[in-house]
C-alpha cells in the first residue's frame, strides 16, 4: 500500500484491509449441467481429508472430455434443469416426496443425458489403505433452499431415504473406494445449498471434512440475486489535505465481494475494501480542491451469485483553488521519437503490482513531479494507432488511475502522459493478461454417449458496441406459436439482428444536457437520446412488425427491472407539442410496459438521470386479438453504458436465453417473407395480362373500374397474390416484412384506391 505524503492531514483512522488496488474481478462459476458428476467427492491432500467435486467435462477447452476431473466445489453450480420435472406417484413408498400428483425436480439415480447425474465418490487413490474399516460416514449437515430436498436410493421395489432436509436420518456409510449414484429430488425450483460432511479414522486419527454444494433447480438465471449499494461520507466539507471516511453498504448483507470507490469527477479509482456483513469502510486522503462525486461499486466475488451494484454519488467539497477540467479533446499523440528519447517509469510510474492488469482492468499510476499534484493530465495508450483515454485528474500525492478499454489485447503496452498544455510528461510499460474473466475457459461439454444441454460460453465483453445509429432495441417477432425478443441494428449492416446480451448500447458523454426543460421527464439534467435522431448518438426504439403474419400482433414490451445508478425516463410528444406517455398507466419512467396494440415501429426520447452502467430486464408478450391467446418471450438483459464510465464486468455471466427459439422464429418469418416475394413476382407476371384485359374492356366500354374490380376480388376471398396482380403497376411493395401483404390488404379493404396504393 502506498504511503501518503507527510503534508496530508490524516484525521481519520485507516480501515483495516483497505487497498489502493481495484477490487478483485468477479469470476463466473462453472456450471455443471447434464453430465456425469460425483458432486460430493472425498480426497486426501497431504494427509488431510477434504471434500470437493469431480465431473466428466472438457476442462481445458480442447474438445476432449476429461473423465473425473477434480473441481473446487465452491466454484461450481450444479444445474438441475426443467428436463428433470416429474410427477410424484400415488404410492405410499414415495409419500416423503410430496403429495401424489405434485411436481418435483429429479436428478435420477440412473443416467439421463438430458439431466445432471450427481453422485458420491471416495475413489481418490490417496485414500486407499489409509481409512480404518475402508469406509467413511456421510451426513447431510444442513440444507437451505426454497423447498425440500430428498436423496434416496431405489433398489427394485425398495426405496431407501439416505438424506433429507426435513427428517433426521442416520449417517450413510460409503466404502473406500466407492462410487455411488442416488435420486436427488427437490420440491420447488430455486437455489439450494447442501452442506455434506464425511468423517472417519484416517492414518489412525479421526478426521472430518465438510463443504457446501450449490444446486440450481429450474431456471439457471434466477440464481443470480440483485443487489443495491449505498454510500455515506463522515463529512461533506474538507480542507485541502484532509481525509474523509466513507462507508458503503450492500444489500443483501449476505452478498460476498468487495466495494471499490470511484471518483466520477477526477476519473480516479481510489481503491477498494472487502465487504464484511454488508458493509465496507474506506479512507480517501488526497482529494484536490473542488467538488467531487464519489460512488461505491459493489464487485461480487462470483458474478453468478450476485449482480454488481453502484451507489448514488456522494458529493464532497474540498476548499481551495479548483483546477478546471479541459473542455477540449486531446487529438495529438506523442511521437515515437519523443518517447524513445526518454526512459520509462521515471516521470510517470505504473504502480500496479508487477505492472500487470487484466483485460478491461485499471492501472494505478504515480507522477513524479510534485508540480503535477492535483492537475489534469492527458492519458494515451501508445499503439498502432494511439488511443486517447481522456483527461484524468491526479490526486494531491500525484496518484491517478487509468481504465483500460475492453478491446485492449493481451500483451505488452505503453502508457503515455501529457499535461494540459500538450507537453509530454512521461511513459511506462505494462502487460495486459487475458484470463477470460478469471473463470474456466469453456463450459461443460456433453458426454460422448448422447446429447446433453449445456450452458453457452460466457464472456465479460460485449460482442459489439453501438454508439451511433438506428437501433430497434426491442425487436419482437412471432411465428410457429412462439415469440422472441431481440435487437435489430442498422449500424454494422442492414437489419442486423442480434441477441440483447451481446450488445453494448453506449450513450456518449456528449448526450449530457444540463438544461432539460422543466416539465420534461428527466429534468433538469441528464443524458438525453432525443426523439428525433442525432447522428452522433444511438437512436433506440422498438419494432413489432414481425408479429403481423402470426396474428399475435398486440404486443406488450415489459421492462420489469432497471439496475443502475439513476432513473431511466421515456417520453414522446404530439405533432403540435405536448408531452405524451408511451407507457401503460401514463407514466414516464421504467420499470413499465410499452403497449403496441397493432404492429408498429416507434422511437422515443430517453433520459438517463446519472452516468453509469444500466441493465434493463425486458420481456415481451404477443397476443392474438382474435383469440386472446398470448405468447411470452424469455427475459433479456439490455446493457447501457451512460457517460464516460468504465464498463467493468457488466457482461460477465450474461447469457442469451431462447437462442434456438429465436433462430426458429426468424427462419419462419423469413420464409413467409420469401413466399410473399414469390407471390409478388407471380402477380407482376400476371399484371401484364390483367392490364391488357382492362385496357381492352375500357376501349370497348364493357369493363368496370379498377377499384370495383379490387373490391370484388377481396370480397370473394381472392388469394393475396391474385389481388396483388390487380394493383396498377403490378408489384406489391413488401417493406421488408412478412406482414406487408396483410397491411396492404387492410388498406385496400379500407377503400384506398389502386393508384394510391401503387404510390405508397
């Protein structure tokens, strides 16, 4: 830990465990899905009994299944999917499982390649010959979860309960070596923590080992718990050099991880403290004069267990002459010749341990020149091409931090510092390491003997970042009695459809407005994405047109949760002004529901009240207005990066559910569109004949007008292709959607003349 300059007034005791480093990055647990696993496995390490796990999975990512790979239990989630749903039989022997006819989730004693197959093992070679009686006692010490848990053995018609969360049962004896499977039954979906213990006489002395095992039953995503963070300061007014005590609190208090303290004003990450019983304390010493907005960022140990959270900013005023942040961007990188003429790590020294940082991590830097204390400096990553990282204000001790972009590649890099006047200060080298979020490189692979549903690979970086252009963020399609919610963008191509969890929607710092008119949602200040497109910003809206052909055209887009540092407002206005709500119930902020009773493509004004990372949880419901039948999409997470803030681990653990359904629906909608195009081509070929016939009839006076002909055809239930052939000009404009034919027929039924349709 760095020592503060003696001139600082350290009026606050230094909290134990405080560190200037960023919080340890969150890691993703390995999901053990539909594979063989000896979940509770005994090992002898250095003569000590321990409990861990093992499974038949691809550990290294080379596509080869490693049988019985040893795994650390606390780094695993055992997933019993809905494939394990089963009904309790009406037989007395199974009364302990619940009422007859009730639904339970079962991981069976015999392998089903669609369901996890957990068991017990004492097959570690180190145990052989060293356990008295060649056996260990096993007990279920504790079971926590939303329902009951039962583990039992089925031997023909005989049922034997082994472990139960509701009834005391005798210890079960397992031989050494032995490998056993049982039926694992859970009464409700949710997350269960089962604590198992093994004991015995090993090498002549009694030993006991225990460990926790987390089983996620049903929806895997539901395991991750939301959190909130708050921050308080012991004082809001400081003299130069005074320190301030900060206290962060995270709810729920059971959340594990660390809290890092970020200065939004200077761009500095002051450091972190470990979370203890929902609280973390930190001392900030070197704030330069001015107004400082500081936030507490909760970084969970495991991204699967808890969602990160950021507090609202706390404002601290430091007396003295304020150094103003430059209003211009630095567009002139330092030349290679100038860098080569100076030594690294002298005027600007990277103090991060070993000068190594993970992809997207934070570098700690110290400036040697005391005259630069409290000054704004320009930060560059010297590469091909050089990348400017913005203005950062050094603390009174000359310390500052630099956030690396997620796109920074693994390998050696150079950091270059300039002053406000554009003069070169110094540089240093560092190494970026890519540990893929610190978790396993690949998800479990299916066993060779049959198919198994596995969780997709997880990434801590978005697949694409969109910071300008047209985006239909909520893009709803329906076909084959299924509805899907995706994202469509015209930024990287034309009508590119993506899964929401792969896209970062970036709201640039230039979107900030300090003078939002009074009465407008989000006033008086915030980050604004206007109703009409600003080409320098993203322009997000929504589209439900791809539900038209399915008949499920009444769509509700439900934003059920907003996880971020502030509020998200949505509004529109009429042709002659006047505020208009787009949410059911007349509100202007999310959570809320957008209702499109007929297929529509809509944009709105968005306002984000604070900078930071926002995650919106969204699903859609498409209803057939004729039958009342509804189709519901799976929920998706949309990530907005608002303002100049680090992305952090916002994408760690995000997975796109319903990908197979999305592919099926898109294929069906595209097929319908192709069929409509084919019908249009047939209509165009028939048009010449129809027009010639009409001309002949007009010449002879025996024909009727086109409008009447169209009305007669529609009234007789003519095929749309035939009707299209009657339209003057022939070709039916499809507008790129399968529902185009339906839309045009509605216009025809409304009495729009053929000429108007052709001109539309």
